[in-house]
C-alpha cells in the first residue's frame, strides 16, 4: 500500500476579510468560512489520493471566536488519517489581528472525503505518515472519531428513512 507523509497533503490559504464576506454584525459570515474549509480540505484529500475526492461528511465546524475585517484569515488543512477508501482531513483556521499581530484559533473542523474511480466507486487511498507532535496526536485519535462517524451515519440513514420527500404544498 502506497504511503505519503502528512506534510505532502498540507495546504495553506491566507486572505483578508472583505465587505461581501461579513454578516450584519460585521464579523465573517459562517457559511463563507464553511465553503472555504470544504474547498481547501478537498485539495488536501486530492493531493493524497490523486483521484476524484468527494466530501462524505463534515463532523462539525466549531466557530471558536468571531473573525473581524481587521484580521487576516489563514486556513491550514492536511490529511490526518485514512481508512480503506476514506480520508480524514483537519482544517485549522488562524486569525491574525493585522494591527497588533495577535493570533488566535478561530475555528476547527474535521471532514471526511472518499476517493472515487471513473465509475464513481470508492477506491483504496494511500496511508499517511504523521511526523510532528500535532500530526501524531491527530493520527492517534482518528480511529475513535471514525467509529463515532460510523455510528452517526447509521443513525442518519435511519432518520432519512423516516423523513418525507413531499413538498409542503403537495
Ligand atoms: C460518500 C460516498 C461516495 C460513499 O459511498 P458508499 O457507497 O456509501 O460507500 P461505502 O459505504 O463503501 O463507504 C466508503 C467509505 O466512505 C466512508 N463513509 C461513507 N459515508 C461516510 C460519512 N457520512 N462519513 C464518514 N465516512 C463515510 C465509509 O466509512 C467508507 O470508509 P472506508 O473505506 O475507509 O472504510 C457516497 O455516499 C456519496 O457519493 N455521497 C455524496 C458525496 C457528495 O456528493 N459530496 C458533495 C456534497 S454536495
């Protein structure tokens, strides 16, 4: 089985917060950040598997503090762990107050991507080798998160079976 270092999947994107990015409180709109998180995470997954990578799930996006127009926003993503065909990607959002230089973790997220072949069937993906303390910690704790996802997925499927597909006016 092919292996790659976690660092080979690392992506960084740093940007400003512009007026179209903010909500009524003049802080960054959550949906905008979620879109950027999915975007960068998909690149990390693709750098690992080099086939089509689709988002299977997002565990959560924890908005730990507001992001303001005076901040720069840095998104860092990397593949932390792989199953057989799935890849767990971690995204860390760091803000830097451009006046004071103070940095904070503004948000974190775990996403799962699945590698697909030309017929859209899941295919085995390379394993990852963690090197830094942070990478090792995330790698060691990943199988527990994967198990929780499996349980949640079963519950989601049962929930979807119970829901109606009729529109309200029908
Ligand atoms: C994700 C998808 C490819 C999985 O297909 P599937 O036929 O259910 O595949 P499997 O049950 O064999 O699962 C394949 C792998 O995905 C993982 N997986 C599937 N659904 C998952 C979920 N919701 N969360 C986390 N992992 C998931 C499985 O655990 C398995 O991992 P492993 O091979 O490492 O053990 C399929 O559900 C899909 O195409 N979903 C839509 C994806 C999409 O359009 N994303 C964009 C959102 S707009």
